[in-house]
C-alpha cells in the first residue's frame, strides 16, 4: 500500500534491521509472526518478483534466529499461491524444513465453501489430492476466512463466478477478488452450517486458524470502506461499545455493528459464556476434543469414496490412533455406504458423546446423517460394537374461472398440485437429473389478446440440490377435452384438465396457441407494442397497418431445454426463453452487440422483457430475422464424411492416404485436395473464417463486457486445476467401463502422460488473450446457408449460467469444441455404415482419421489469418501448439465422460480421439 514503506531487502543493513524487529517483538513475548505477502520481499527487473532465491535465503536466516534464540515460536507464511508453489517456503525437506514453520493453504478455503454450497465432496478431495507432501516439521495453516475477505484468487474463473453467485450478498460485498463477510453472514447465520464448516476446518490436515468474532458468530458491516467491514470491534458484553473500549462511540476507529441480527446486545461473549448451548461453548468443546487426538494434527488422510457424493468421508491415522470423519454437505438428510476393509471389526466411538456404534463389517457400512450433519469417530480395535406420476392432473375447477388460478387459493393449487408435476414431466424443462423440491409463483400477469387470454407466470424453482432457477411459463386455457380436438396441443404441453359443473377444459403452454404467437409477434413488430404492467416490448419496429396478413403461421422449429423456437415463414424467428436469469442474457447481448458489424450471427429485431425495480430485466422472448438454411453444419459435414466413406469403400485403390500429414498454417497440397475433396475443404476453411469473424468482431475496447483480457500465470494455473477435475471424472467413468470398451485399458495407462501434457499450460506466461466467445460452439450451433455459415444459440447448455457464459475465455475453447465436432462427424460415419460399437477395428478407420486431419487443417487455416491479425493467436508457435493440444485433450476428455454418462453408444469416438492424440502411431 502507498502508506507503507517499501523496504530494500538487497541492503544488508535493512535485513539486519528487520531481524532486530523480530527480536524486539519476540522479546515482548509474542508467539510468532504472519509473514505478509512473503513471496515479494525482493525485486528483480524482468520478473514478477515472486519466489526469488534471495527471498528463500533471507527466510532461512530468520528461521535460524527464531529457532536458536526463541524456540517454540512460529513463522507463518502468507503466500497466496498454489500448494505446489507454497511448499518451497517450508524450506529443505531433508532438514524437516528450515524456512517457515507454517504456511496458509489458500486454495483449500474457498473449496470448503464450494463443497457445502454444491453439496459435493469433490472440491475438497481434489485440492488435497493435488497438495504435495510437506517437510516433517512443517504444517499447513487452514482457515475459513481471513482478516481481509473470503479470497478467491486460487480458483478458476468459473469457480469464482459460482462463489460470487453463492455467497455474495450484494454488490458491496465484493472486494478485489474476494467477498468481505465474516463467517456467520457468509453462511446465512445457519448454526448447522457454521458447525459443519468448523468441523471440516478442525479435522482436515493442518492447524486451524480462527479469526476473532467467528467464535461467537459476529456479523459485519459492508458499508465500511475497504476491508474494515470485517474488522469491527469485538463484542464482549452489554457495556459501552460492547466492552471493547470506554471511549466515546464516535471516536472509535470503526463503529460497532448496528445490524439487528448481529447487534452486540444479542451477540456477545458474556451472553454466550452464560449459555452452555451457545456457539462459543460449542467452539470450546470442539477445540478441546481436537487437542485429544494427535491424528488430527500430524496424521495422514485417506479419502473414502461413498456412492453418495454429498457425503465427505475420510480417515486420519497417526501411529496406532485412527479417526473416521463423516460429513453431510447437504441441507437434507443423507445416507452413505463406506467400505473400510482395513478397519474390519473396529468399533466407531463418537468423539463428542462417546456413543458406540456397531462394529465395522467387511463390505458396505451404512451411515445416515441429518442436514449438515457430521461424525467424528474414534476407531477402536476389535477388542473393545389422485394419479400416476407422469399423468396429467385433473382439477375440480370451472374452466370459465381459470384466470382465478393466478391469485389466492388458486395460485396455491397451481403451485402445489399442477406446476411441479408438469415441469418435471415436460420435455421442454431439463433439470439435468436434479429433483424439483418446490416452487414459488413470483409473478402472474393476465393478458388479453385477439382470440384468447393467457397468464404469464414467472416461477422460482427450488431443487433438492444446487441453485434455485427462474422460469417463464405462459399458460392458456381451451374449453373441451384435448382428445376430442384435432388441433389440441401435445400431451407434453398440457398442464392440467379442468372439470366444472357443466364444462370441461384444459390448461396448456400458451405458445401452442396460434393466437398467443400472433400476439407476441404483432407487439414485437409494432413501434408502440403494448405490454401489461411490468412488461415491455423493446426495440420494436413499426411495420405499418396491414403488414401482418402476409406472414405465414408459425411453425415449431425446435424445442430445446432452454427455449421455444418458432419460425414465421422465412421472415421471422421467435425465441421464447423458458429459463431466465437475474443476469443479462448473452443471446440478446451478443446479437445486439453484432448490429451493424456484419458478424455471422442471426441478428436482432426486438425483445420482450419483464422489468424489475432492482437489477437487469428478465428477457422473456427475442425476435430475430429468419435465416434460410440447408440445415446445420453438423448435417453438412456428416453427409460429406459418409459420401467420402462410400467412395473409399468402393474404390480404395483410388483413395491413397497422403504420405505427409497436413501442416496447420500451410496450404494443403494437391494430394490432400484430391483425397478429401475441394468443396469440403473449402467449406471447412470457410467455417474457420466464420469463427474468426465472430471472435474478432466481438472485441470492443470501449465496452467492458467485450474488452479483451490478457492471460496470466494464475489464470493458466487455474485452467490446469479445472482440467485435473476433468481427468479425474473421465477416468473414473472409464474405469467402470474398461471391460466393455475396446481400448479403455490402453487409455487408462496414459493417464499420467495426459496430465503431463496438460501441465504444460502453466510452464510459462503466454502472450495470449481472453475474449468473448460463443462458449458452447459445435457443428450443431452453425447453420449452413448453402454459401456461408451463421453461428447461433449463445445462451449455452443447461449446465451453464449466463454469468459463466459472459466470462471471457480463450478462443481455443471454441476451436477445440468445433474440431472435436468434426472428429465426431468423421467417425460417426463409421458408426452408421459399419458395425456399431467396434469402429476401432474397422479397416476404414485410417481413411476417416486422415479425412478428419485434412478437415481440421483446413478449418484452422481459415481461422488463423484474421485471428492472428487481431492478436488472438499467440506470437510464439510453441504457445499456439500447447493451447491447441491441451484444449483438445480437455475437450476429448469431456466428450468421453459425456458419452459414458449418457450411454448413447458413441463412447468409442472420443476414446479413439484421445488414443490418437497420446499415441499417434
């Protein structure tokens, strides 16, 4: 900081003076020092000044002084880096460590929060699996937050975005790359969660570090500047200034907390000291219990793998002392089966209450835990034991009164008895395997239009796991029975049957009504498009009177999990978004950003939105020009690959594979053109140009949302961290299928080699950029017009949030997914034309692999010129090659995991792609 002295540690006199400062405070009796930002003591031109040899040499001097003159005192390193880098600050392992006694484990902390929020053990188990061994006399310092903020530097961009959405209470909470809250506000003051988090803190490897106030659940004040919001005075009792000081309240450096939930009158040491059930007493007990077991401080850790990922289980062992920790990361009760073959016959004794559980058996031992529940066990040796679920509900409700379902008791019936079942069975709402717990109707709006009425519903969906989601559902009603009507909606579009005294009817999704479709279109095309209260038609154009008659009726083009797509002849394309978010919709944002720039996207005409008092409006529908097309790029390249295979099979002697592989960046030889075909290569080249036009066209220095960002070593390291998870998940799946999948054993042997290849991403800082990209680009997301390609669908898949899609990423992310899609097109032809599930043994595989290599080279040759001119291609060829290789590996691993999870029968395609990459021979 500007107010702090910048010491010149190159001066020997400065070093001696600082060692004297150590002695001064140690003479006064302090127990040790936190070495703030220790990697940056020395400065050297041409470096980032991190982890210099001179720094380590000076730390060895400090350690020698402390150990020789003040034994029992500690030096604690604050190095906000990855564990593999921080271990250097422990010093020489041969001596047990001769620099810092302890070092903070920064990457673990946010992953504990992430694990509880995601209800998944993997963030914790993965980071500890990648934490290297430390010297015998060293120790990690682990914590739940620090004196500054819940720092998020040691996570990936996607993980940081997730943490902001999960724990950022409002905009004032953000600071630097972290969230400034004390523990209780971070955890919604939920006592169960606070206990669980501390249970994890006290049982994971390392020495727990607590920050004042968290032991009594103090609050914070984010309205104070900088990091002062988590540094408010300690709340001791009900006296003046909560016992912190007798000074005038206005003269305090920071004011007392005045939040009713955390006010000193209710949250203070004295009150909790007198209550044995308070958080303070619970903290005292857990500290006391932890001190009884050396295994918590010095023992090894071995993670167990129950089938339930919501349960974290591990053993800690030191000499003859064995502990078992089981924690439920979910807000709901859970059951988990644990296999403990090394402890068969041992009796688990619960550490807090000394309750004895049944002895452990061979095979599965089942444990049940309440919401955010946990167990600490001491393992003692044997010597010491109205309708079908998928049916359409029928309501006793008069059809003529159906609009009353929007209010009062009707809304309760709708939310409880109709909507949950409809959303769960509807093919248009994809919950990605999650179960809907309950929902709220956040807003209802009746609209009347020519030919009918509708209710516009905005719903908030709560699941048994993960974040809540928002959904837009327009509902209409038609009298009569759907089975008696030829133009009735499909069963998947019907919400409920209505039965009155004299009439029957049914509720259905309004987009199935031509009258509702025309209502939206007319207003989206009218300069004064009339919308109900809180709703608005934006960007509308005036078509003039009589301009609607010649528009053909709408047809359903495709219904995806994210939206309803309607085409009005060859003029207009209307998207009704089923899933909405409290964030700017990237589909709308990118198409509006592209206006007037000639980018290869459909474009924008107008949209329909729901306005909110605070925050961005919800985008409910968008109107675009219709793009006449001949189908997707996938269909084009798949057809081309099938025709190529037919040519090869009929005249193999005329289709000799070129002897020299194509080289990216160089024109393909005549031999390659004759082998693959001029037109397909031209189309692949054109597709590359199209993607380059998108990436370069989305660069806008004047718009922060589209301004490029440079790579950093930290970002590159975070990529590797994310890829490690991909490797783990893919190989776990592959291990389960190795007996049924040819080539699986061969690939499993290559795991270390793949990880080594991926690790090259952070060997040095790359001169590369992150920009706005498509984010979910494959051949299905490109329309082929017969002359060129148009890229569309920027709202991503169901697992991607809008905020994640708006993150800037390396262009290689799009390139790798498109190249992988070309690989699918090549080998899918074999799946169709040859024996399914055995394409690895096909005699035609070498030809199709060569076809793919030619198409890949043509695609990249089309991309490179314009991308290079815009600075999107690293100047160093080595960096380009590393990016291409690592991103392709990651993409193929993702595809392999996807295929093994979905059981589509195409798992051989990414497996063969990976084998070809790691063993080209």
